[in-house]
């Protein structure tokens, strides 16, 4: 959180309260927390294309609390970056509540990552191992509720499912009783990676709960998002890789339009996005609209000026299509 931003980043657009959005009866379209990718510049882009709610990448709460350098590098926002949820990896109630207090003036809520299946996260006691520790999840939620004075500040969790779905329903009910605002359910177990998403399991969880439920997993188009919304009866749909490939997905585009590519260039340059991030996002966006040979050339580019020259030469300066 760079000091020049802090003075202007308080999220004042409370009309965009996520909890109210989830109770609107409309599909709430959510950009997932993506390591390295769902940062301010990308959030700014997807908001231009009908994304309703954005998450930050997962931030390790302990590092965030203890290190000013971590705060500056991990969390940047501005006044238009709203509504915003900050996702934390945590296994300590006090550290999580301290982190929540720091971001409270600049975000609408925090989310506890209870779904990351990566080995390093599990080894540290973060992520998906928390679905087997409902008491710890309860303690973390309670501590944040006790420490953050703003009653409209949301506390949510993002989970994976158990092989035995009754355990997942039990976890969700305990979380609801503790005061969780909503739950995002990735419809796979910790061991599953590319297997089909268990949308029926998400539907069962939704039917067992009173708080909003968000469905997550393998959604690549607006039509798929709407289908999952109807199938599961959930209150929102969260998308990760589908938005990386097509940030205009929620606006109904089947593939990334050229206007979106140029919007990304403008936003990234304005916000000072590091070159590797700038280039990587373009590689994802252009995957479907470039040939194998074009990909080879574009992916080898090593400077912003080279990328701008390439885009101008191949796609002209037409920013309206």
C-alpha cells in the first residue's frame, strides 16, 4: 500500500456493497483471486467489461502484518477499485484480524483462503487444509468480527469440497453460524485438478445454507457462467482462467476483442504495470486470436516498445472493434 495511494483509496462506493449485490437476485460476476494476475491493473480492466466484484491475489497475512515492504508490493488499490475483497492466507486468528484492520478502510471485506491445494500452502497450514479445521476457521472469523469496527465489512471464505460432502456442508454451516458473509465453493476436492467440476455438490451446499454461495470452477464464457448459476442456484459465479484468456468474457464476448487489448495497454501503462505482467496478460488474451507462428514472435518480445510496435503493426490503431 504505497503511501501516495492510501490517502485517495478509501472505498466510498458503498452502493456497491457485495452483500447487497448477492441478495439482488441477479447473477453476480466475480473475478477470482489469482496469484500474480488479479492485481489492480487487471481488476481495472475486467471492471470495464461487466465484472461486478474483484478479489486481490492471495496475500500471506503474517508477512503483510509484519513487513511494510510486503504491504507496498502486495496491495495496491485506487478509488475506482470497488467493490474489492482482499484474500488472505492465514492460520492465526490474531494475525488475520490485524491484517483485516489494515485493509479495512480500503476494501469491502476480506476472504480467507481455505481452498489453495498447492503443497507449500498446505505445508504452512494455509489453504485447503483449513477445510479440515472448522474450529480454526471459526476462531479467525470471530476475531476479525471482533476487531473490525465496520459492521458492513464482509468476512468470507473460499473452499474446496470433501470426498464426503456431508463434511463440507457441516463446515459451511459452522462458518455461517460464526458470521461468515458468504462462501465461494470450488467444486473439486483437494486432490482434483483437471477433473470435471462437481456442480451438483455446489447445488447441495447452496440448498443447505441461508447465506450467499458463489460457484467456482471451469467457467470460460458468459453462457457457461449463466448455466452454472442456474444449475447450482447460487448467488454468484467466480471465474479465474476464463477471465485471463478473455477479460471481456462477462460482457458476452466469445474471445478477447481488440478494444479490450488496447484498453489493457492504456491501463497498464497508466498504472505502471511491470513489463513481465503486462506481456503475460497479453499472451493469455491473444491465445485464441493469433497463429502459432505469431505466438512464437509475440511471446519472444522483451520490451514494452516492442509490444506496442507489434500491436500497431498487426492490429493497427483501431481501438473500437
